[in-house]
């Protein structure tokens, strides 16, 4: 189970089928990717500050500068609307992408295999919501970075921000 996201957070747009086998594998993806995406979002130093602050309550940050980006927000800007569904939702969408992207091909004792289903036909990725979910997560990712770097209405000290740019992805 991750620090910020748990398997129970995958519902609605990022709903995943869960059983005793897939839940433990999803936990591995959560543990791996929630930290990576937050380090990309904030930079390593700011992420360490965020993680330390988050540990105080264990379910949300306490420092107002981190609460401001943890929670969902929507602001009008000269360039349009800046909207974040919140960090937890953003992480769930990114992890959904990583998990489903890797779920088609698995390594086992017989080598690398493509999973097949007995009672169904596999849908190609371009008709799934895997790319849409990644790009929806990016909307929050970009809005949070915009809030930190440009907007910052309360003049919070984000001096150790070193977030990394991410681009949209597509099937085409």
C-alpha cells in the first residue's frame, strides 16, 4: 500500500478489476510510481519536504502550501482555466496508465507472454481510456505546477521547486 494512494482509490474513471492476485501487483505499481510522479511534479527536494509534512497526519499534508496543491482547485487565468482534481486523483490516473500499459505482456517461467482471455476479446489500447486518463492526469499536473511556479496567490515558499515538464501522449 502506497503512502498517498491505495487500491481502494481506483474507482470511476480509473477503476480497475481487483482480485487477490491483481491487488498485490497494483500495490507494487503504487509504491513505485506515486513517488516517481511526485518527484517529477515537484522536484526531489520539494518532494522530500512534502513527504515529511504528509507523514504528520498520514493522510493529508498540514502545511498550507502543500494543502493548496493537494486538494482540487479551479482558477480562471488569462490563458484559460487551470484545473486540478487534486494530487491523489492525479496519481491514481498516472498509476492506472502504468499498470494497464504493462498488463498486456507478462513474463513467466515460459518466457514473455501476451495475456489472453477465455470469455472475451482483448480491446486494443486505442479504444480504451488509458491515454485519456494519462492526459487527464496531466491537466492536474500542469495546473499544480502553474500554481507553484506562476500563480502562488499566498506567496508560499516554493523555492526548492524543480518540477519536470511532461507532454501529452497519444496512440497516433
